[in-house]
C-alpha cells in the first residue's frame, strides 16, 4: 500500500502471524486487539496453505472471540480431484505451475464445492456474500470498456462471513 502511495488509516493494523505455529488469539492480544470492537478481518491468500487444524482454529477464533458485528473476508479453494480438475477453468495449469515453481507451498485446506453455507453454519457463522471465480472476474476484472482483464482459476472463491446472529 505504501508503494502505491495509499494512506493507511490510523485504525488499520497489520499483524503478522504464522497460522500453523501461532494462535491468532495470542498474536492479536499482544497487538492490542479489542474483541469488543467491531472489526473487519481480511484473510486473503492464506487459508489454502494452512493445515486444516490451523484454518479451523482461525475460524473458531472469529466465531467465538469477536464482536457480533465483525466481518471476516477470506478466499479459499474448493476441493478438486484428478477426475474433475478439467471441469474447472485453469485449475490444472495453476496447480502444475504451483508444483513446478512453489513445491513447498502445497494446498492443504479446501472446502468442497457447494458446501460453504453448511461449513460456516457448523461454526456458528453465516455467509454474507459468496463469489465464485466468474463472480470475481465480473466484480474486479472488468475495465471501463466492459472488457475482461484476466481470468481467475476456477477453484478459487471469495466469501464474506459474519456471525450467525450478527
């Protein structure tokens, strides 16, 4: 953001964490996080690299330790098998590229296609907005002349989550 010369509001905090080795509760407490204050959490480019237990711990933190009006936005990948990888735009090429250039960054966490609502509900959370790869393209990759600027691999999703009663 600094390189893009975007002013960072004083109330915005960037808190580094290794989700596989640290607890979000501990890291945020040390950074001065107030669980009684409405907060926006952005968890992008993270979930699929975590072991399932660490991803679960993060979602449990949000569900159990944040203000009811807080919002949690994250991206994730749907589960893809060898049998259905060809049904998902760009997924095979993406995963081959990851294996070739980033072999140490395997995808470990995913949510089965079509199961996000149940997945969240089981954690006392609620989907406020869901974007599949085509929704992401329409929302973020259309220029002023209505031309598509790029494509998103078919296994990526964005979701905005709130508390079930929030």
